């Protein structure tokens, strides 16, 4: 069954918009995580950014203590955050690139360029019992490098597909091209023994098209769930997404 990891960063974004630097405030991303679990989410994802723009240190410690499903810590491969992860012991870390001025994680990780330091971090995490995922573009070289460094998972960046999908009809051909890249990438990764997650920009409209990508284990979804939650409530938003995800068949159409 395709799993849903709910990214709760945007709950913290709303809190920080009013309570930045205060050490308290609403809405509480940990309470949100517990509601997502109650609605059937298989895991919770939180990104502790170096600039702490949304999720704060206290959030990740409270998540570690309170959630019952899997904690996926998104993080940059930066010494300070690596140290926190080794102490926190999430079930899995997803290593992402970080740029201070970006609105959200923009591109995928350049695994080829950072092969040595990512291998070191991968080993440290695995030695601490933490699985490793790398957030990468659907690119042949990046997937080959991810396998070389010994990562357990990759998370395919679906942002380009989602972006093209959201454009008017003229963009649909480009969305198909992006989809084909994701399909090839998932096939390549699977053949190399990597487990395949996907995420970024996924929503209730583009999800069905994504289901043509084979071998998916988990989707990490945040913004569209929190957006729907404003109108429908978080539990309903999660349940609706899970209902859609039940249509996914492992090794489904690959063309
Ligand atoms: N996966 C990764 C690695 C991300 O950085 C993000 C965005 O924080 C997501 C998934 C979720 O993306 P979205 O909020 O667009 O659903």
C-alpha cells in the first residue's frame, strides 16, 4: 500500500507568522501531527531548517516523543543539523538542499557533487539506526550516485511535474515529459535496489497522473493538505488524500 507522510511544516509556518521567537503559539504542529495520525497518515515529516523559519527545535523533540508512526526529519547536510538528528533519532532522515532565499525546497540535492560528505553522513545515520533518503531530481546521474553512497531511499522531486501539470492545456505536454522522467527514474532506482518515495507540489488534482510512476513506497505531502484543511479540517483533508492514494497499484502502468 502506498504510504502517506504528512509534512507539517506549514502548520508551523502559520504559527511563526504570529509568534516568531516567542517559544509558544498556535497552531501547534505537534497537535496537527497527532490528528494526521488519527486520520490514518503513515508518518510525519518535518523540516528543521538551518534558518528555523517554521519548525523549531522544540517541535522535533515533541514529535519524537509523541507520535506513534514514523518520524521523517528533512534536513540539510549541515554539521549542526546532523548532530541534532543523531541525538533525536528520527526513523529516517531525508537530506535536502537548502538555500536561505528560497520559498520552499527548490531543486534536488546534487548527490554527484557531494558524494563524499553524503556518504559520511549516510554512514553516521545508519550507524545510529536511522535510515537515509536523498531528495533528488529524476536524473540518471543523481540516482546512480545515490546508490553508490548506499542510501536506502531516494525521494523523487515531483515539483517540475506538479508545476507543469498546474499550467493550462499548453503545459500538459511538458507535464507528460516530466512524468516520463519520473517513471524512468523510479525504474532505474528500483533496479539499483533503492526504495522510492516522492514529493513536492502533489495535490488532489495531480495525484492520479503520478500513479503511473511505478515502485512508489511513500508520498510526502504538505502544502495541499494544509490548504484543504483550512476549509475541510485536517483530518478530513488527510482522509481524502488517503482515499485517493488507495487507487495506486504497485508496478502499475509504466508507459
Ligand atoms: N518533500 C520534500 C523533500 C520537501 O522539501 C517538501 C516541501 O517541504 C515536500 C516533500 C512537501 O511538498 P509540498 O508542501 O509541496 O507538498
